[in-house]
């Protein structure tokens, strides 16, 4: 079996022009794995730490040279000589060495880049596509390999879109019965129909962090009306061919136990906001609602789930932060019906797989997601297929760092036909 022979890392730029880490792992048989990790803009407080240098003279303090130093000085001697195929041992050693609950000593960015690079190198060594290699670490069930349904983020609001509207992501979700390649084509059709709808309303078609449009609108409902207009122009039926979804990212408009959105002139309680979502659901038939409430508003989450989960997927991102303890609490409180999985929120492949497994055991839908500060690394596309995720969120169907993932799923779709 191939052993880890060499690990090196360097600073590269992510899609937001901020530094991140790219790690290269070389095995004793010559197999190579290269991984780069993303970072978030809307970051929940329960996420693992993305270690930055905080040196104002370099990249506004966002440099990652200290984390890279940890890879060279600490992780390389720890892991050199280990069997690369023993992902459990590799990840466990890094977790134990860091020994903090949130990877704050070595940094989740350093640890995850090594974790992924080792897996990629080992898959190469085994002459397996990465999704099939990762599948070996997934608890076996009889579920056939499939391409998850994409959720396209076509309007960016909140901190992803300059703050002109409150909700962070306005999503279109093709019917799950459609083939992935058809879904991708439909998503692209709607994206360009939306561009025309925005321009015909004399609005700006500039884009936000995740490739979605970011027009200046007077309310969140206006964004949904624009998308509805685009769907009609593309001859698609809402609730049949294509469904609507929201990532509200409510942490960003929550203050002192109240919510403030521009659709309402006064501050809202959790109950008020839930009634607003209910009204939006009646008008637009939301299939999907992510982070509808703030990450510590547990009573609100329980009520949101009780009120809307019959018609709408109630999904936790900041609420759970790909953390097994947070997920356990959410399950015990009946707070959600789906969970976002972002490997960089927890820091290793092994832990990400464990949280997926826990969610599946509880009957939750699994949504594998990118970050706003993405790179061209397409690892999460393979990861999503390996864990039999129900949905993926990679942003709009434009921009290299988003399209890299969508195109990887196209490639996997054609590989699955021959398996």
C-alpha cells in the first residue's frame, strides 16, 4: 500500500481574491493529490476556525502563512510514512494533535486541505474515481449511486450581494425526477431568462459572490416575483418543473431577539417572521427554506418546523455548522428536516462523513454545499455523490469556481452510466 511521502502547501487566491491554502500530497508510489479549500462570508459562530494571519500588511489580515507553516512544521512530520488509504488514521491524528473543539490551534483550513489531498492521492493510487474511493468510507446501504439534485442560487442577497435585500440566496430547484444534465440545462435557461427579466425592469444585472444576480430591490418578495417571471419566460411551471427555495441566513438580520427585513416596517419576533414565511410559501410554494431563523433561536426553529415542515424542507446551516453536537441537539428538538454539509465547517473528511451518516440515520435530507469564497477544486462534487446527498448547492451555473463543480457532476453522470 502507498504511504505518504511528501506534503507541501502554498498560498493561492480564492474566488473573492482572498488567500487560501493549496496542499499537495505525494505518495510512495508517485500518486499525487492536490486540494484547495474554500472560506465562507456568512460564517456561523459554531464553525471550525479558518486560521488567518491577522497581519494588516498582507491581504488585509487574511493571509494564511501561519496555517501553511503548521502544515510544513507540524502535520508533515506527523503524517509522513502513514498508509494514505487509512483516511481514518490520517484525520484522527490531525484532530488529536489540534486538540481543540473548533480546530483553532492548527486551523480547519490547514487540516482540511491535507485531509482532502491525502484522499485524492490515495484514490489516484487505487486507480479509482474519487467518488467511488470516498464511497468506501460511507456506511454501506443499498442506495444506488446517483447525482444529487442541484439548487441554483440565481439571486444573491444579504452579505453575498451587497446587502440590497435581506435573504442571502434565492434558489431554483429542478424536479428530482429530472436527469442531472437536463437539470443543469434548465437551470442555465432560467438564469439567462432572469437576466432578461432584470434588464427589462431597468435593474442592474451585476452579480454577487456566488454568481447570482444582485439587483437593488425594495423587498425580498420582489426577488421571488422576478424569478417567477423568468420561469414563465422559460416555459417552466412552478411546483412541477421547477421549485423555489430560500436561504434566508437570518443571523444577518437578527439583533436583540428581533428580526428586521425590508418587507416589514417594524421589527419582527420569531413568530412574526414564521408567519411571513408562511405567507411567502402560500404565494410561491417554497420547497426549501434554509436558516430561516438565527442559529440560537431554538424555540423559533421548533415552531418553524412544526408550522411548515409538511410542505417545505426546513434546512439548517448556521444552526448545525456540520457539527455532530449541534446536529444531535437539532434532531432531539425536532427543529429541521434537512441539513447543510460543508466540510470546511468541521475540518476533516472523516468528520464530514460522520455528520452525513448521523443526518441520514435521523431521516434528514442531506444538502452538500460550497462556500462563497470557493476555489476551482471540485472535491465536493465527488463527496456529494459518495454520500448519496439529496441536493447540492454550488451557486449559479456561471463563474469558473462554481462551474467546476457542475461540470464534474456531468462527468460523474456519464461514468455512472458505464458502471
